[in-house]
C-alpha cells in the first residue's frame, strides 16, 4: 500500500468500519431512551437514579481505562484482530445485559460491554488513518463522524420501537445481529495492519487511572444521593480518587511507555482540540441525561415519541458532519470551533427556559441547532488530534481522543446528575412531608421514585405529581445553567489556544509534500 495514495479498497473498508461502530454508538443512544423503563419497578429493574448513572458510567469508565491498552495491543498484534475480538466481546456482553435480573447485573454486564467497546473504537480510527492518505484523511473522518450521526439518528427511534413492542432487554439484544454481520465483513474486507515500532504496555498506569476515576465518580454520585459534601462516604472516595489520579499523572510523566502520555499536551493544537472535546462531552452527556426524564416523565411522551423528538439532533449531525471539514478549511479551526462552542453554550442555557408548556416545534429547533453545532466540532477536533501525532501512532492518538471523551462524559453524567439530584431533593422535600419519615428519602431521590410512590398511593398520590414535575424542572434549569457555564469555558479554551486558519502558502506546501 502506497502511503500517498492509500489502500485501493479504502472506501469499502471505511464502510465496514462505520457499520462496525454502529453497534457501539447505537447502544449508547438506545440506552438513553430506555432509562425510564429500566427505572420502572414493574416494567424494568426498578433502578434508582444513581444505579442508572452507574449503568452508564460502568461502561464509560472501563472503556476509557482500557482504550490505550487495547490501542497498543492492536498496534502490536494487529488492528483487524483486535477489532474482531472486540466485536465478539461486545456481542456476548450485550447478551448478558439483555437478560440482567437486577441493576447490579446490568451494571456489571455494561462494564463488560465497555471492554469490547475499548477494543473496537481505537481500532476503527487507527485503520482509517492507516488506509487513507493524508489528503483524504479529513474527509474519511468526516464520513466516519457522519456514520456516528446516523447511529445517533436511528438509535432513539429503534429503542422506542423495541421498548414499545418488546421488553427493555431488547435494546441490548439488537446489538447481536449487528455484531455478527460486522464480524463477517471485517473478516473479508478489512486488511491487517500493525505499528512497526509498537509501544509497551503500561499496566500500572491503567490500574491507577481506573481506580482513581471510579473513586472520584463514586464520590460525586454519592454526593448527589446524600446531598452533602462533608459526609465521609463522599469525602473519602473523592480525596482518595484525586490522590490516585495525581499519582497516575506523576507516573505517566516518568515512564517511557505511558498509558496516557500527558506530555502530548505540550502540543497546543493537540491540547486545545482534546480539551474542547472533553468540555463538549462533559456538558452534552450530562444534558442528555436530564433530557430523557424531562421528555418521558414531565412531558409524558412514550419512548417511541421521545426517540422521534431526538431525530432533528441526529439529522443535523448526519447532514453537517461530512461538511465540517470544508467549514474548517475555509474559516480555520479557531473561528469555526469558537462559533460552534458558543452555539452549544447558548443551547444548553436555553434548556433553562423549558417547562411543561414548551412547544414541540421550539424543542425541535433547539435540538437541530445543537446537533449542527456538535457536527462542526467533532470531526475537526478529531482530525487535529490524529494529525498531531505520527501516523504509525494512530492507535495511541485514537485512544487518547476517546479516553478524554469517555472520561468527560462519565464525569458529566456524575457531576450534572448529582446537581440535578440535589436540586430536586431540596425542591420536592416540602411536598414529601405527607409521607412517613422512613419513605421520604427514597421517594425524594429522583422524579421517577416520586412518581412511582404517588402511583402506589392511588388518588391520594395525585397531589404529589405536579410538585414532582415542578421540582424536576427547577433542578433541570439549574443543571442546564451549570452545563452552559462549563461550555463557555470551552469557548475560552478554543478562542485562546486553538490554532487559526492555516495560511494558503502552508496548505500548498503540505499538498506538495503529500504528493511526493
């Protein structure tokens, strides 16, 4: 294969990789629609809000912790082989998730899915970087991001249809046929590739990162449950986790084969792009968490209707992601990313105006604008991260990119979920005074718990429903404003440190170099 012309079947390979990634992305978007059903004690598993947060974060934390290790193993033993193994693990874990009997089993099965996902994701981007020449790599990554947008588009609708006609476990079972087809296509179409000088494994770094992140996330989620920071159950894991993460950074700066090379952050293009990506996912994942309950509980839409409401968000990504590279080339990464980040901050702030009477058309417009802004951030940022490292280290670059996204998303769900939980608990407390003291804490943990208690009380419980909706909307407004402030921090990062438009002379030289 010529490095300047790429693999002769590179576009077919890209199609297979996008399809293979479908299962991973589809799973996460379907889960958002299914959370209310999983929380239902009758139709689902009766999961509490904190257990739902762990069902999301058990996947993302394992995923993030193992990305680099599996990226290196793929670079060393073969990326196609790693992709194949990852698909197999993901399919088996999806089967286990579908037939979980309680929230703990689901959390553990989701963690197992994270192992498979960690093998799949870095392999896809690494293979793309390997089979495409530099001149086409940006376009290929744009199409890859568009494929992610397609999965985001069909995920909520698919999830709604499955929940409406089958049981909640079907949202995980749908992954199995996708995995089987992907494995066949990978075997026939995708070529094997390796790094001629692969990195060494870093088991100490991996262990420190997983322990530190799990402890910090546990402390944050417990903070939301207990509505306090001073309780030892919150302080000990938080402080301990931060100390372990400090040890992780210290170790990574000194080892010659780091799991997450913090020295790459000295590259301004790399650090600004990856920082922007992290801030976006922190704000967006936390926002999507509260939107699920707002749409299905407060507004009363079915899972299928809720999935349909999210189509504009996904459609905008599908439309604009393939075009984002042109926007980036014309206006430069700094201007295009700053505008997109500003739009995202405004969108998140607009959620603070949503209530029980918000018109559907207004919600759809906001979702579409949000998707368009996201589409103009992810592909340029991903391209900048991948191009900041040598081509043969594609697996490492992909792993670092996805690690930041997943960690930021997990922290977003934990932090913003805790903000929502604390705000809701404080607001609903007066209305729960009619309940026996022993049941107030459980009923006030989330809007799902309050609504369930109200339904069990019969006609007397109807008096609790409107206060529960009002309390949730109040908590959602606070959470939305917090996420908007965090997104504004991303605007500052991009405006200050993201490199501007590449000069025309430099672009010509880069094209001449690529042609040599």
